[in-house]
């Protein structure tokens, strides 16, 4: 009888450990200006991404965990007015960007983060932006879209992106607030630019360390976790210097696009929102403001909402 009880105890414990491991994650991100205002349909109008990530082998004692991620996505851009009478009035080019991505993330013991990824894809007709936007508007009974004949012409996308985040006052862990210095760089045939700024987390309950937090996608873990909860507000102002943007300027290799503009290189951007986790489920909402991107006077900064939903798997 004692042996049976002991066996059952071990079995229950091992089962709990198995269910506690969450070594991969699947989810999607949806961006839309309708998530902030029904009247705010301009510039970056829609984005949709699906992703899958998993833990990678890690033999470096300075690194808490490594992850590998694969992603497919589409971003859609359009001018302020998309009605029939404004077909010849474009204060921003129509453009779609369709891509696949592979990336690696390194979460260090001192709560620094390094992310790198490579994207391949297209801007232009091959990106299917027109089909997606018109189909979505028709599905929800929203206004018809006119003007896609003026979209940016096809350009092959090859992009490298890196992001580095470093915790300020890393030697101390504060339960309800922390600060991070964050920089990003893009280099490629579609986007080239750099940005830098600060990120602040303010917890409604005790903050998880960055290498276990959903802040930068580190919820996956080989270590058993039971009843994990996370809920905090974050805000991240940044300054961006943009050298090139094919969705505005057209292809690097030709000037055949019917509508293009010069860039406003210096921008101020800000992102803020809420992130929540309960065991296997991650949910977040962000309000994102982007500074003026073009040199023409008939344009301003803009904002949109972003929703991220994911689920952790064994």
C-alpha cells in the first residue's frame, strides 16, 4: 500500500512538472487604426502576423534562455483619403508589404535582451495589399477603397533587424517598476533606420524578470511553472532616424512607382499599453503613435492599435 501511495505521489508530481513546462508558443498580432478610432483610417492602416517560437539549446551560463521564432506577416499602407473622388489626391502612397521571417532571441541573466531576425518578401502588387484591404472592407461592410492603381511597384524585400534592451539598475529587482534602455536597427531593401529610447514597466502585481516575462516574448520555459500571472502597464518613447522607406520612396532599383515622397528623417514615436499573462495565455493591447514620416506638408503623425494573442504549448 505504501509503495502504491508513493508511486501515485511521484506520478502526480511528474504530471504537474510536465504540464508546467511551456517550451513553445503560437500566436498572432493584429494592427489596425480602427482599434483606436473609427475615423482614423490613414497611413499604416492594417497589419497581421502569425508566429511560432520555441526554446533553443543553450550552453552559455550568461544567457538564461534562447528562442527561435518563425513569422509570416502583411502590412498595408494607404493615404488619408481613399474615396473615389480622391483617387488623384494621394498624400501617401498605397503599399503592401508581405514577408516571412526567421529570428533568434537571447535573454541574458542580467535581464538584457538581444533579438535578431531576417525577413524576405515583397512590397508592391505581389504583397496582395489591395486584395486584402478591399476584401476586409467588403467583409465588415466598411467603405469601398479607391486608388490602389497608384500603389508602389514591386520591390524585393531583404531585411535584417536587431533589437537590444538593457535593464537600468540591473543589480536590483524592483517588484512593481523597472526601466530599460532600448535600441533598434533595420537594414535592407525596404526599411533602413535606427531608433533609441526608454521603456518603463509598472506592475499591477509583482513583475516577472525580463527573461521570464512576455515583455519581449520570453514566456516559454523548460523549467516547470505553476500558476504564473503577469499584468502590467508599459510605455516606451523613442527617437527614430529613418534613412530609407520603400513604402514611401519606392524601390531602390527603379523609379517607376506613380506616387512617391521624400522622407522626414527625424521622428518621435511612442508606444504604451497593457500586457497580461495567466499560465498559458498571453494577451496585450498597445496604443502606438508614429511621428510625421514624409517631407510634404499635407501629412501629420498618426496612431493605431495593436493586439497580440498567444498560447504556450508543451
